[in-house]
C-alpha cells in the first residue's frame, strides 16, 4: 500500500501538441470566462521577463518550505512539461531559484507554477522561462520531505491533476483536462468573437447597440 506522504506516480502522457498549439495564443481571461469564471489562480504572479506558459502538468505536493519532492520530480520532467508545486502558499522558504530554473530550461521544461515562494528573482526577471509564484524570499528550502509526485494538488484554490493542460499569461494560470479541450476551444472562440465585436462597437460609437444585443 502506498501511504500518503511519499507517493510518486508515473507522469500521464504529454498533452498532444495540436491541443497545446491551439491554446498557445489564447488569453487566460478568455479561457476563464469560458469556464464560467470559477476556475483559476487568484494570487500567483509572473516573475519572468516575458512569455506565455503552455504545457502538461507534472504535479508535486510538498511540506511548506521543503523542496525535496521538487528535486525528485526533475527525474520525471519531459520537454514541454510544467512543474506545478503545491507548497501550501507558504512564503517562509523559497522552493525554487536560479539553479533549478536553469536546469529546467536546459531540459526543455515549459515552466514553473509554484504555490509558495521563489528566490533569485533577478534571474527570473531576466529570463523568458515562465515562472508563476505566490511570493519571494531569499531564505532557501529544507530538503527532508515529505512530498508527493503526480498526485492531485491545490494551487491557489485551483485543483490541478497530473496531465492537465496548464496555461499562463500576465493575468494568471488556468488548468483543464485535455479531454475537454475541443469543447472548451469552441467556447473560447465564441467569447473572442464577442469581445472583438464589443471593441469594434466601442470604436464606432455603438456601445449602447452592443449591450442591447444589436451587434450579436
């Protein structure tokens, strides 16, 4: 029996590239709207210079301030994966820094999502490697565990499953299973059209027409 605390499971298959490519330029806010504005992060902020985050979730649940499980997860990370860490929102110790970021970037990892703290923020700020986190501290992590890999996690109130699609932009992070990607994308395209129509209506002085449904 695998007792919670030190479990580690194989990663699910990577999200198929056509799915990732179809969401690569989609705004997180639009996806959030299409998911009924109920799902997504609220407090995580981007710490990198620029660039969107799109990839497959490899999840880690760790004790606050301890990154042993994150280091172990590097053995499972593949190009295009996103390391998603549930650190309980603790800001007492940093879970990742410049060395782990540099290693992940060299491996082709897509980015980090850390519900906890990071350090070496200047290195992240000068990099296009996507990193979203709750906060910053110079204090380094402990490495004694416990921690779990590829289990369901809660990141800033959002449940993330191993193998989920992870999207990130300056507004934050959303996650969803690949199985709903096609239906979700159809809703996203409709919302994009509605917002484009609203902007056109504003530019043409027809805002009242838009809100009364004349442009729909």
